[in-house]
């Protein structure tokens, strides 16, 4: 990156209030991913679709650390991968391949998050995938898809298979690759990623204990489908999101710029 994020003028007041709020939320999610140690230098990505018929969406400026990303530095692109606004920053082609097809196919997927965490990739390498070993794992297991590894996700023809494998699920394990979540808001998608990541961390720790394991019975897993919303008082990710933003504001509020 030849330009710096500090040199980007603020877009507040220059875009719609709805887009600006989405930019702030997505920038916050990037900072939270970094705060939890789920980033991989610059090589994973989060995106959010801007409401409207244009199907534009926001993605990270490729080359920026997640801890640096601000609301104004997010890059707006269309479904063809073309930058909509003038920006000196490039876009990760693999990020475009994975995210654009999901945004296009799933009207409910306003936000898509993808990570390469150590625990996520470890579980993605397990032949059994995610196991019902914890309470946390039951939420993804009730709505989980898998996509087989096809190499670096830069080929156009993989899009159809990604969409087919995801179906209507909001959680996906990309075999040998990492984790993916999607949802109707940044808050919901981040909470889904938090739960999926935690499930993988617990699984890796449990398997490392070298002791017999007790999986949760399938009838219990089936109950989660109808009981999940009770945990968040029917607020989904919005229950925890304001607190997460307050935490970021105490640490470094520059994501809001």
C-alpha cells in the first residue's frame, strides 16, 4: 500500500447515514477480529452489503492490518469486483470470490466473515469436522455447512459450488481452509463467528486431553434449533454489540474515523 489510512479523508456526511453506520460497524468488526487474535496479518476478510439495488459492498483495503482499519478506509466495490469510489487501495481477489457470490445469492447475508484461525483450520482438517463436544458447538451444528478445499479461492467457477454448499446455513467450515459465517447484520455475523471459533477452540483442547470424550446426543442438538434465540432474548448479536463497541471505544476509537 503506497497510501496510508491516515491520509484518507472522513466519509462521514458524504455517504448516507445508513452506509456510514454500516462502515462503522464493519470497521469495528475488523478491530474486534484483531483484538481476539483471529486475524492473519492481512489475509482474511470481512464484508458487508450496502442496502440498495446496486448490490455494492464494503471490504477491507488489502494490505492494511485489521487493527488499522477505519470506517472511511473500507473499499466499496460492486459484484464485478470493480471499485465504486476512488481509493488508492486494492482489494483481495480471494476475498472478492468468496464474499461476492454469497452476497449475490443470499439476500439475508448482509455481512460475511471469513477467518483462518489456528483452531478453525485445525477443525477444518478433521475428517469429522465440528463435533458436538460443547454447548457452544450446538449452535453452529444446528445450521452448519461444509465446502471442500479447491485451492486458493480465486477462480470464478468455484462460486457456484460455494453457494451450493452453503445453502441456507449461516455457519460454514471450509475444509483445510478456515471458518465462515454470514448473517443479516455485522453484529449477528460477528456473534456467529465468536461461537464457531470458540467451538473449535474447545474441540482442539478436548482432543488434546487424550481422554474419552462425551458427545452431546443428537436429540439435544435438535432442540437448539428452536431454543437458540432464548439465549440472546431474541436480540441475536445486537445484545452484545453495544458492549463490544464500548470496549473498542475505551481501547482505540479511531475505527470510527
